C-alpha cells in the first residue's frame, strides 16, 4: 500500500521507525505532510 511505501522510504532510520511502530500503513498514509497546513494560523 502507499503507507508501506511511506514507511519504507521516509521512516528509514531506527529512531523514525520507532515513532511509527504502532501505526498502521493506512494511518501513516493519512498523516499530514509537513509544511502543507490545511488551515493557516495568523
């Protein structure tokens, strides 16, 4: 799945893998990507 791709390519160090160890691939795929906030705070 797409979440598996994100897990493999973007959480590819032991420290990062530990952060998402208890998340499913679907949960990882649904994460917001940094810098692309759907709502700006002024």
